[in-house]
């Protein structure tokens, strides 16, 4: 199962990117919409670079699905970044990620019924693996001291819904398009989402006035450090997204929800990274390091490992 290796590699890089996202959103780039704007622009540039390597003109429905997949990813990312800015890095990301596979599973099933193309059934072992991966994701994100607020739940549901719809749309694009061409068209969809961000108050204010003013007030070495950290993070995030998209491309249609269910492995990496870094940056990462919390998350890690073992059987 080559797609599993691709997914695991992508989530490892995504965990690193998630920690850096939290650091940037806690200080240098505090506006989630502005952060998403820059990411969307860089994604569009990558799409343009890839045009000579396999760009094709698909039919109208495929173009629509590709643009929709890329476009709705932007507001999903904004919601995720907003959650990262307000909550613990190892809680808001798993809270969103736990819902994505469920939405993908539902969308995948409904669309197959609508297209009158039933998906092949999954064995009990595979369904058990799916359940364990989801349960591990929920356990690693649960915290007794913090109640789930309506705001945090809304962020998780909306972001997960949009990410899941984006995943299913891009999978259907890949059914009729080679990888490079489908990937480019989704980047074009992301560009449309970026264009819409130009009309939001946060982006206009940051780009036209406040952001420039803050930048000019900072010493040159600080500006370079922030820019280099941002670009480094986008390189990691870009590689992560590419690997995850390749996993979607190579995965069988029935196993599409598993690509997202494997995101639980990212939270294992994320927990380990933030646990180490929280000793140096406690005010930024806000990670709880009590013995009980660590044991809880270690138990969740065992659930995720068990789910991965069953998936590989």
C-alpha cells in the first residue's frame, strides 16, 4: 500500500508545519486570513511552475470540481488557523482532524450512490482500523479541564466539512485527470479563494496599511527571520500537501477516508514536537505536560498504532 507510506510521510511534515503555524500565528502574523492569503498565493505559484510538466484542459464538470476543491480549502484553512491562534496546537488540529474522515466517508458513500457506482465493501478488520484511528485521534485531543465551547466546536465542524469536501472533490478530479494536471487546477481554485480574501477587512488592512507599518518598525534581522521561517514552513507544508495529495491519487476509492483517518499519526508527531518545544516556548504552544495528560496521550498513540497495524494487515 504505497499510498499509506505517502500519507504517513505527509503527516510527519504536517506536524512540523503545524507547530511553526502556531508560533507564527501567535506573534509575527497574527491574522489567520492574512496567513491563509500568503499560503494561497504560494500555492498558486507552485501550480504555475508545474504547467509545463503536464497541464491539460479537462471537461467542464472536472474543472468545476477542481476549482471547488481548491477554493473551499482556503476558508477551511482560515478556520483552522483561527483555532490554532486561540487554542492548544495539539488540541485544535486533532479536533478538526477527527471529523474530517467521518465527513469524507459520508460524502464518498453518498456520491457513489448518486453516481450509481457502489464502492467495494471493506472487511471488518479494515473498519476496525478506521475506528481505532478515529478513536485515537479523539482521545489524544480530549482534555478534562477544558469544556468544548460552541465557538471551538463550530470551528472544528466547519473546517472539517470544508476539508472533507475538498478531498472528495479532488479524488473525483483524479479519476479523469493525471496527477499534475489535476493538482494544477486545484491550485487555480485556491487562487480564486485568495482573490476573495482581498475583499475582507483583515487582509485589506494588513496588506495596505497596518502590516507595512509594523514591518517598517521592526529591525531588519527580525523581518528576515520571520520571512525565512514563513518560507521554510511553506516549503514543509507544500511538501506535506503534495504527499497527501499523492496519497489521495493512489488510494483506492473505498479507502479514501483512510487517508484522512491516518491523520491521527500527525497528532502523534505533533504531540512529541510540542511536548519538547513547550519547555522553551510555553506561552506560545500552551501545552499541558502533567503526568496524567501525558499518559492519556500515550494511550491514544497506542490506539493509533493499533489502527495502523490492522490497516496494514
